[in-house]
């Protein structure tokens, strides 16, 4: 009985692969966040919003902030990476996107193990997360 329970508690190969990719992506994203935060706080890169005006923008909701700061919504931040207050978005994008890579990476293992239903679900998850990240599914902004 105990041996059967131990077998049930073992992680499957796809779970281990998912966890390894997630761990590496998390550490990479965190490292980039630390580096880009340093670039911002030490003034190596000038901010888009001057520091003396930052507190003024805190009271705005997202739409008002974007309007007053003259920033386009969505992926427009990619064109603003020369600013210290936008370069940190790289780490955030890595942290939020690593899950897509994890699901995509386990599909071959699932197919190899003849877990077709889980493989299809993983592919659907990749499609949905990618569509959401692309902005295709944006609602109300």
C-alpha cells in the first residue's frame, strides 16, 4: 500500500520539465528585474516620467495615466525601452511569458507518452495565453 502511494506522489517527466523551465525562467526574469531596477534607481537611464512628477501620476487610473503621459496602450512599451521606468518591463514580460514556454515544452513529452488529451489541452493553453499576451483578446481598453 505504501509503495503504491509513493508511486502516485512521484512527479511525471512532463511535470519535471515544466518545473525546470519555470525555475530557469523565474530566475532569469528576477535577475533582469534586479538589473533594470538598478539602471533606473541609479539614474543610468533617464525615466520617461520625471521623478518630480511621479507622485502626480499616482492618483490617475490607467486610462488617465496613459492619456496624460502620452503613452499608447498595449505593446507600445517596447518602443520605450530607452527609458529607465520602462526597461523593467522586460523582466515582467519574461516572468509572465515563461508559462507559455513551459506548456509548449511539455507537448512532445505528452505525445511521446501517448497522452493526447493532455497534449491537446497544453496546445490550447499555449494558443490562449499567446493570444491574451498579444492583445488580441483585449477588452475594454
